[in-house]
C-alpha cells in the first residue's frame, strides 16, 4: 500500500494525477483530515453542533474559519507567526468561505493529508486544491521544541 498511487483518489482529486504523491496508509474512518493534521489518528474531529464528533471544548462548534483556527490554536498552533526552521505547519483549505480540509507539513517539506475516509497521502500542497477542498487559505504553525 505505502508508496502506491490510487485511481480513486485521482478521480476525486485530479490534481494528484499530475503531481508526485504517495499513498502512505490504508483507508479508514477512524479519523479525518482535521484530526490527522493535528497529529491525531484516533478520533474524527468535526464541529458538528450536536456534538457527535470530537472537537476541542473551547472552540465553537460551527463550520467557520474562526472555529477551525481556534481548534488548531487549542492544539498549540499559531496563526500569523513566521514559521521557524523545524516548526510544524498546518494548512486549512477553504471553499466558498467554509473550511473543507487540513494538511500537515512533513519535515522534508511535503504535506500529508487524510482524504475523507480514503487513504492518507504524502503530496505537494496544491495537489489537493480545487474541486472538493478549495484552496489552502490559512497557514498555522507550532514549535516542535
């Protein structure tokens, strides 16, 4: 599985087909991209108002950029800070003003994403832009020291 490509992913995210990406883990519904970007592969993070899914307690349960930024701030990320060497960065993808996806930068400069219930992939940041996810509009970072 690791190191392979996925025709299903390429169908949903055409930008992957013309980029260098690798599938890095099998499909699962144990966690989603929002949790994965924060380093959590055990829970599904979503701000649903009914509280069905996990979401940081101090962040609003709403599908807004502010709520997603606050969720990552709860996990130690900072917006509007110049990332230092070795810092971990997260990109929030936004479409029509609504957060749709998040990706985490890997130490080598590539990005990692969990694509819905599909696989995790290592990719170029813009390879998932368009279609479902919109654009990588917000960058946050946290110190790894």
